[in-house]
C-alpha cells in the first residue's frame, strides 16, 4: 500500500491509519507497495519479485519500496487477485490461468499445445501481441507490468503412468481456478476439481483428488512428488505468469513513477528467465533422484492429447481466435498445435 491509500485505511482501521500516517511523515514522501507471491522465498518468481523491488528502489533513490510477501502470506492466488482489484493489495505475481477469470481474452495465451516451446512463447510475449494482452488487463482495473516463465505443465497423479488420455479417464484432477483448465481436463476424460494451490498436497495425500498438473519447479517445491509419484511429460500447456498492479495504486503515482515501475518490471524478466531455467533443471534432477516414475515425452501419445483438446479451439470466441492465429503465425516451421 502507498502512504496515501484511503481505501486500504478503511479496511485496516483508524489506529493503523494514524500509525501509518506517522510512518509516512517519518519516511518523507516514501511510497510503499505490497506485492503478493504464492511461492516460497527460494522460488524463481519470488527471486524475480525481489529483483524488481531492487531495481525500483535503486532507480527511485530509495523513494519507492516494494515489499514482497511470499509463501501466500497475503492469501491464495484468486483471493489475492480480488484484493488487488479492490486496492487492498497493490501488486501480485500470478499465473495467467486464474487471471483469465477476470479478463477472458487472456485465455488465448494459455491454450493447450499452443507454443512450439519457450522461444516461441517468449517471442510472442515480447511482441505486440504480448503488449496488447497486458493492455487488456485494464478492462478489469489492473495494470499488467511484465511476464515470467512458468515452463510446461504436465499431469501427475497418485495411481499410474499416463501415456494416453484414456489412462486418466475418470481421475479427479485438481486444476487452478480457471474455466479453461477445467474444460481441458474434462476434454481429456478426467474430472476437474478447482482448488487453491495450498490445499493440493493434503488433497492428494488423503485421496480427495487423484492428481494435478504443474511444471517441474512447482511439483518439486510443493513436495507433491512425495504423495503423487507418477509424472507424465505430456506438457499440455505453457502458461505465462504476469505481474499486475492495481489501477488504484497506479493512479496515485506520478507519471514518472509509473514509467519507472513499468520499466523495472520489464527489466526483471531476463533475470527471472535465467533463474527459471536453472531451477527447472535442478527441480527435474531432484525429482528424478527421488525415484518418481517419469513417463518420458516419447512414451506419451501427444497426438491423442492434441486431438482431444481440439474442441477448445473450435469454440474459442472470435477475438481470441484472432490472437491464437497471430501466435501460431509466429511459430517456426513445421507448425505444431492442433
Ligand atoms: C504454479 C504457478 C502459481 C500457481 C500454481 C497453481 O505453476 O506459478 O502461480 O498458479 O501453479 O497451480 O495453482
């Protein structure tokens, strides 16, 4: 929250308001912005949040401070997005999946089997398409600042190897709070169960769900591999991550400070990608060393997966279809995707 955030003071009460005013006066004109992160301190996106904060602090000569609250200290992803909407939290780093519930156009960035690989995805995110998609966030009173890498998501479960969609028929699979992810799991013949990230470990352990889907780093850092030791490299989607700031917080800043924040966030992307690549390799190694049953990419019938999810493309609204076509046009030959 900044030193001048009336909506927040209404929530936290008069005593906090008086204390905070005193703090503002003592800090001169210092601006403090709170950033929520679901991952733990040692995760690559958390590192990138701190790098973003460092750049902002350095470039504003200490006038703007971003406080990072990692490990879901401020709540689970969807709830945090709502709080950013109301200005109770200034910023967050989230996956596009839950954010698309607020801005449906974003689904175009997370369609299954959309990108050829990370290079294609990054070409898209850094292009006009990526910038335009950040701009769409303004419809929902968010300001999109940057993208981070989140690798490829694959299914994992407590029961058996998944080589073909039929292997997951009827399984209860946890998904993020996202319509598209629910439709994807349903199209594959399993039963989607939306659930906050922090509840997945115990749901796997107690058998409330049979599986979930994520990238190597999240599968590792949550220790889900301990309770769901079958990981299938089907790589159904690459879901970018985004840093958003509340429109309310942004409006309170000078144009110069807005620009400073936008540039620092964009500049933190390379750092995140580097940290991501290193951590992804380490997480994969640690998981393999732990004895998890990994179904290798060549043992997965990827075509069968692609065919099953084709209806998701067929029912895309016109505007999203246009974006998907632009994304596909940036893929190197031979074109992949359904
Ligand atoms: C992770 C992502 C988180 C969260 C999580 C989930 O890959 O970084 O922001 O969305 O997946 O599955 O809930």
